[in-house]
């Protein structure tokens, strides 16, 4: 009887030891799971901040590359990351920006195992590049490729006596004739065009449809104050996408090659009869589309994350 009692006492002691060991292991797993979750959450947070900062910085590279780093820092701060914890690099001829954010994470349960804190790091890399493919909204106007002076007034469509061999800058994008042409002015062409594709010119002055279409777009601008070429709403109907072509010196209805795309602020359509002349100014801006590398810069660019 004495021996049996001793056996149970020894067994109870073993159970206590095993229980204590299990509790320690369980707490260790809790520490790993909970603190790992905190680390993952922090990494996601700074990764989002780095991506947002890189995209904003890349967009600023288009307009003022000297200010890109400051813009990236402001986006880091707005997204809860300390700019002092970041390394920002503009490179590749001011076309790319890298934002690396490092941060410490305080552990809680893991302190039981002697781990007070950990380090997390995230990098966002973005680039700006010319838009070489547009998916929708292209207007049926073409201008010969040239070095553009932004903010200077241009004639987008010539009046009678201008142009070349019956072409005045109009394009046939979704069918020939006045009906398709004016619809493309007002609503935009809904197809996908890219650099290297060929489009067909729309010969003839197309005066009435031009006046109707351009005035419709101008009258749709209801922003207050009224938009101008250097102060406009990004969705203003007066801002249109036009096609840069290799040449318009062709005879009648002919195919011309797309050399790029540009954004144009419509100012007016003037003249009577066959003298409808469309004027406005080219602007530098950002829009979505297929990005690529072309020799000429027509001011229309996009940004995207590359890491």
C-alpha cells in the first residue's frame, strides 16, 4: 500500500512537470503567432506607403524631377511612415524612383523568449514613361510629330487653304463620313491604338461636324473657375487625346503611321464655311495606358510600379 501511494505521488509530480512544459511551449507559440502577425501587418503597412510614395514621386518626375523626393516623403508621412526611416533614390535619367522604408517593431509575447523588437523593410519602385498605347477616348485629330512647346497656342485642325492635298488634320477612326467623325470628336474612339499602328485620314474640311463636336466639348466644361490650359480639372472635356503622326503630307484618304500621343486643351473653333480652325495648347499630363520607350516626348506619360 505504501509503495502504491508513492507511485501516485511520483506520477502527479511528473504530470505537473509535463503541464508546465506544455504551457511554456504554448506560450511560445502564442508569442510567435501574435508577434508574427504584428510584423506582417507592419510590413504590409510600410509596403503600401512605399508603393504610394514611389508612384507619387514618379508622377512628379514628369513635371519637376527636383521635387520628386519631397513629394515621395510627403506621401510616406500621409500613409503613416516616417520619412526619416526611408531611403529615396531617383535614377535612370530621372525616369525611375526607388523608395525603401525601414521600421522597428516592438514585440510583446516574444519578450518571454528574450526578443524585444524586430526590423521590417519594404521597397517600392516606380517609373514614368511615354504612353505608347491608348485604350479609349482618342479624338479624330492628327498633327505631324514635332518638338512641342507646351503652353504655346497651336492649330490642331487647319481651315480651307491650309492642310495638304485635301487633308486638314482630321482622321477616320471608326468609319468614313461626317457622322462617325463628329461622334468620335464628342465621345472619343473606343478602340485600342498604339505607336506603329496606321490610321486613315479623313479628307475634306469637315467644317460643320468640327464646329459641332468641338463646341460640344467646350460647352461641357462646367467647372468653376473655368478651366484653362494651366489650371484645369483632370476630367475636363476640353482636355483631349490626339494622335501624333509621322506625316500628313499625303494625297486624299491615306494611311498615316502613329508616332505617339499627346494631350491637347481645346480653346476655340473659329471660322465660317470651310474655314473652321481648331486652336488650343498642348499640355504635359499623366494618364493610364500602355507605357513604352519612344524617342520623341510629346508630354503624355504614365506611371507604374515595377517592384
